[in-house]
């Protein structure tokens, strides 16, 4: 499983290393092609998860955010694409 996680999320490797390969990304500069072959996307509020970003997400099954708000996530789009979503405020 391939996990893409915001570079500013602490302890991601510790929590997810047994689940798959963790790769970090710059949340302000994530590009659609970086989501090819990614199963899990872990974000913070600086990453806008929308149709443009997910255009090349061919395997994405889960999006998580470690934020209080979720206005940066198009949850309707995720639901229509059968991509699970969860928010972890205060994480």
C-alpha cells in the first residue's frame, strides 16, 4: 500500500510503517500526478482536495485530514468516487 502524507504531520511513519510505504509531500505544492498509484492521502488544511487534485488518482481509497476544519476537502466528490474520508481534529 502506498501512503502519501503531508510533510508537517508528525509520527506518520511510526503509525503507518506496517501498513505500507510512506512518502512525504509539500502540502502547498502537491500536484495531481503525485497521486498516481497512491492508496491513502493524509493532508492538512493547506492542501485543497478537489476534482483537479484527484484527476490522476487511480487507486485512492482513503483521504484523512489532521485538522479541525474540513473546508479544504470536497467530501461530496470523495463520496461519489467511493473514497473513504476521516478527519482527526487536534491530531
